[in-house]
C-alpha cells in the first residue's frame, strides 16, 4: 500500500530532512489519501496543523487547484524553514502557502470561521480533541477534518495503554464517531488516518 504511489525526489528529500530534525511526516499512502481527499472535495483553502517539514504540504497542494492556498501552522520554525525549502523544490510557489509560526491552540482561534475546506492535524497528540473543536468551527459544511497517527503505532487498541497521547487519540476517536454533525471514517493507511465530513446543517 505504501509503495503503490512512489514518492518523487522533492518528497523524498523533504522526508529525509524531516527525519534529520526528528519529525515524523505522514506516510506516503497517508499523503496520497490527503491528495485524494482535497481533490475529491475541490479544496481551495486548507489548514494543516504541523508541517511535517513539507511532506504533507506537497501532497495537499498537488491535489488543490493552482490558485488555492495552504495555511500551515507549526510551532517549530526550523520545520517551517524546511517546509518552505521543500515547496520550492517541488515547484510550488510561495503565493500558495501562508506559514504561521506558533502553538496551534493560539493560532487556530484567530482563523476565520467557516472559511476552510479541510483541516489536517498532525501535531501534538494531546491536543487532538482541542484541534477537533477548532476544526468544526473553521470548516464549511461539506469540509473534511483529518487526523494522522490515529492508530498510534497500535497503542490505541491496547486497553492497558493509558499515557496522555494515547488517551487523547482515543478521545478524538470517540468525539468524531459520536458527533451527529460529522460523517466519520477511520482509514488504515500509514499510522491511521481518522477522517470526517462536516454535515450541511
């Protein structure tokens, strides 16, 4: 599954640089799923929480229209610098991205309600439930929220795992599954991609 759509040089370089600074970007199959989703819904405005040093951004922008804008939020300036380098190598102009440095829980409340087609979350796992609350406010009806690492290396399924990260991921699973405003789907690509469509009305 991970090798079905091989990554090209800009993606491989971004992934390598991410590994050098301790980042774990979304897997190739997960990236392909993101590109599929943004293409499917015709996403023109996307927020990503956690830049993955450019890996997720390249996948997302390759599925978005040429004049669409990706808003990338990351607390690590070095990760954002590497993301900008990756976008340049991939031939994605700077006009296609808005980079915002800072903690997501401080940045997301400043973004416009109902103005986004997709919110992709791949940052602090403990904050996933809070990211969902922000995403519901930011998304238009028909928009999609997605969380990487939804399986958390298999830890989510182990009842004896009670660390804060695992518990937070379990909580966002429950929130997405039980919210009548959402149509949920857990996709077993990479380390798990939890997705949901915001209903109209």
